[in-house]
């Protein structure tokens, strides 16, 4: 089965990784900066952003705070509703 395009879980991880990379770049942080904040290696951040590594819940929470974006936005891409 190797070489397949991957299932929905992998596609979701890739989309999440893309949103995380875009958010990181928007706030002007390097992968090294994020790695330090998460206490992981710089390559681990790259793996997260490429969708090759799953993001732990506590990491997603830290990234949400670091990037000033809601966890819901990072997971779904849906902006919060305006009141």
C-alpha cells in the first residue's frame, strides 16, 4: 500500500501543518523559535508542518497561544464567528 495518497487522517494532518506553517510565518517566527517554545527539535517542527508527524494536544494548545489563533481555527481553518 505504500505510495498511496493517504487517507483522510493524513490529509487532515497535511492541512493542519499548512495552517500551522502559515500562522508561524505570519507572526514572523522561525521553526527554531517554535521548536524552543515546544521543547522539541527543529526537524520535529518541520515534520509537523509537513504533516509527517502528529501534533500532540498540549503542543496544539501552545501553538494556538504562540500564534494568536484558536485551536478550532488551526484544526479546521474556520475563523471564529464575529459577535
